[in-house]
C-alpha cells in the first residue's frame, strides 16, 4: 500500500500543475458557505474526483472541488466542500485534503463550518471564531503509525487555533461593524443531530458550538505546522434550545443568508494572514 505522504505529494503535484499560482493560504468552505470560491479571479477549478486519492464529497450543499485563484491580491486554494466521518470515510481520509494542502505549500488555513449554537448568547446566523475544540468523534486522523515527514508523533494542541489570527479576525470584524463571538467547538460524528440531553451535556463540558467537521482538519494541519483560523456560522440553535426540530434545509438557508458577511470577513482577514511572516516567504 502506498503511504499517505506519497499519495498526498502526488495529489498536490496534480493540483499545482494546473495553475501557475502558488498559494500559501488554504480555505475550507462548509455547508452553504461555498460561494466565496465563485468570486475568485484567475480561478482554476478542479473537481475532487480529478485529484488522485482525493475523497469525494457526498453531502448535499458541498460542491466538491478545489478552486485555486486570487481573492483580491491574495492567491488561495479553496476547498468548496469537504468530506465527513459520517459519510463513511475514515479519519485519515477526512484529513487527507489537509495533507495535500501541506504538500502544496499551504502554511495557513481558514476553516469554516456550519454549527449548532449551544451558547445561549448566540443567535441563529451569528459568526463565531473558534478558540478551541473538543474532539468527540471517537477517533483521530493521526491514529496509526506516525509519518515523521508530516510531523511529530505527539503534536501539541495547546495553541491549535492561532491567537494572533483570532485577534486579526476580531479586529477586521469590528472594522466591518460585525459581531464576532469566540467559542469552543465540539465535533461529533453525526449524521443525526444531537438530542437535547446531549446538548445539555456538551454545554456542561464547555462547548459553545456543535458540528460534524473541522476537528480532524485542525489536528492534521497542526501536525504539519500549518497555522489555523476557524470560523463557525451558527446556522441553528442546537437541539432543545428552541422548541422546534432541526433540519438540513434550515442549516443551508442560514448559511445562504450569512455567507455575504462571512465572505467580507474572509476578504478582510486574508491580506493580513498573507503578510504574516510566520507563514514564510511567498513562492513564485
Ligand atoms: N449539530 C451538529 N452539526 C450541525 C448543526 C447542529 O445543530 N448545525 C449545523 N451543523
């Protein structure tokens, strides 16, 4: 069996050979939040199924392509859609795109997702910058033999969500006159939404938001030393908070409504991350 490193390297080369751009920033756009990728200039679109070893997205609302292009002056690689553990993929498969990003030379990622709001100060449609996560998905993309070419056996997760990027996001949100909360994301397997009792449990253990993605990507990114900014869109209040059932339609509708402000925030933050000396010199 070919190892993950070799597969990620081959996938990265197959993406890079289709564009002259050499982005250092990667983005992942969650459910209903994919339209940012449509606005890029000099864009090359590569469906996931054209990238060797890449997992295919089966979720509704996830287009399933990588778009390499420019957001203003900033070259970016954008995953429009992602795969999840609940689709039947392994934790390693879910994290594979991050490894491809790493081999492409990506040094910072902005991960977005749709999430249920557990913190009662949040409202539907709120944007929340993540300060930490609780991985309750029952597995880890780094389980199994460690490949030292990616990173350490026991990577630190103390500063997984870069503090200076969180500050940048808050500053840019303030300039845009937007409210940006900060919170802890609990990642669950899904695909069923949580029960009200599970939401009370998650609140007790310190979660502000709940979703079915992101944690594995953060773990794989940090393993490779890629810096992380993550922003959740509260597409719904979590189960049992309002006396109404949850639905994927509601998640998609709220994503649709909020994506304009999220896009404005992404555009404002990107040049600041591009100027971060911590992500190394620009490659030409
Ligand atoms: N729970 C889990 N995942 C989600 C939710 C939720 O309430 N909303 C959007 N993704």
